[in-house]
């Protein structure tokens, strides 16, 4: 199906290959680039003036940034009110560790309980706009739940393929949304292989991480919100739990777009981006530190943070580019370290975060101990999900 962009608010202009830059039409259904078989990235017309007044202040969701999102026609929007999650100060932990500024963006307050709501709202909206009849996804949990919910909202077929060891809460929620659920022995990479086999005829749109261009655009709204919530300033360092890495890449994309638009003052420095991984599955760290050429042959293991069990991230090169451009780094956290972080945030700040959220706080403490982060810097943690989904993983471990 080919779209027409007439009378659209969106500044969407084209797509480009993330490896070689070859341009693709943004008005045809696209998956990965034909030239390099890597993710496609959306480009917008940022050369014409666009002030921050374009933000729809009456809209309390991520869709307030519609001019910089790819949806062309309002009637195709599939939303449950995702986005505009709170940016919380952590005063007790900051005081305990003598930190000047410690913040947490709580993505667990999204519909379906995680940041995946942003990407799947956008991807399903675009699938609807393109005339797709159904979607399929390999998932560690949260993405499958979000796909199931948004496809139900849109009236589209949803097929979710997830590891058999995924906590029951994720499986049950997918069933409640009416999705077709298939359980696979192994990690998300094994689920990805099953998706390719099951969808060999291409009848369903594969919404695997970065295998279509628009989940990234939903995730980037976290970057716009962070800047807006901080009065159009940014933190000095941002810690993000990176499995597939879409959010890490998307937030950095948003910062770059805002710089180009002049929404950020020239003196505002972009933050150092820290990718946080699980010791049980840290392919990005192994590549970053030169112990392997890439993640293609990496062998990972299951982890309490289901979303971090991604052994072969398609966006590895894109994540490495973000780290390089931002002068950031990669950190891995043990299983006990995740639990320690969860306990800290629960006992001291009243937040029941996902293990991924516990990991970023523990990673921050590790970097503070080595001097890579300074106590007087503005530190922002990203909690990507609600801890209640992970009760199968963490029940009975609140006291160590």
C-alpha cells in the first residue's frame, strides 16, 4: 500500500539505511533495508522552522509531538494514553550517596506496564495506516503484551512468540488481549527464528526490534519528554537498560533532532549515554570491549531482567554509534546486583521497579565508585517496567 501525505501534520520525509544511508520511501510498507539488511531510520524535514509551540499541550500522551512522529493521518492512531510518564526525584537515595541530582523516569506507569507501549502504539498505528491485517513478534515479555493490547485496540491479528520461561503474568495478559501465543524453549533469539519460520510467507508484519522503522519513533518520545520535563535542559549522564537497544537509540535520535530544530539552546550539552546489560547476557559489552568482533556468535543466558536477554541485537552497530557519539559506555550488572537495586528503590523511594530498573541504579553506583560518574552531575535512570510483572522472578527475595 502506498500512502499520500497530503494535509498531514507530520514532517516525515523519507527513510534511510542505518548503515550506508541509502534513501527509501516513507510512504510504502518497509521492513529492513534491501541494500544492507539493517534497520531503516525515519527522517523528517527539519530545515523549515518549527517552534516548540507545535507541541500539543492539551495532549497528555506521547502523541503531543505529532509533527515529529511518522503517523500521517489521525484516524489511524492506535493509542491507550501512552507516554508523558513522570520524571521523579530520588531524594533519599541522593542524600544517602551524597548526590546532587538523582532522577528516575518511570516507564512502568505506561499502559501495559512498560516502555514497550510507546513503540508498539506507533508500530501498530503505522501498520494500520499501511493496511496490514496482522502482526507477529518475538518477545521476552513486555513487547508481546504491548503488541497484543494495541492490536486488540486496532482490530488486527496478533501473534506473540515468547520463551517458555517467561513469567506467567506476561503470558496471561497476552491471552486476555486475544493474541495467539506460542511458547519456545530458549531466549528471544530462538523466538526470532521461530517467527521467521512461522511467517515465511510474509502474511504478517514482523514487528521484531528494529525490523520495521516505527517502534524506534515511538521510543524516541522518551527523549522529547525528558527535555520538556527538565525545562529544555538535559541530564549529564543517562543510564538505560539495553537489550535490543531501541530506546537507547531512539532517545539519542530525539536529542539530535531537538538540537537541529533549535529546541535545545546551543550551550545545552547532550548526555553521556550508558547502556546497562545483564552479566548473564551482555553481547554489547563484549563487542564494546573488543572481546568479539560482533554479537553474531554470542551465547547468552536467561536473566531476572527478561528484557535484557537479547544475545544478538540487530541494532548493535547503532547502539555502539550512540555510545561513541555521546562518549558513553557499557556496564553489566549481576543478578544479585539487580535485586539490590530493586530493594534500594523499593525500600528508600517506594518504587517497585522491574529488574531492568534495579540494574540501572546498581550500574550508577558502580560508575560512581570508579569515578566515571561524579556526585555533582545530574544523573537520570530509566526504569523500563513495572516490577509486578516479574513476581515469578523475584518473589520472596525482598530481603536478600
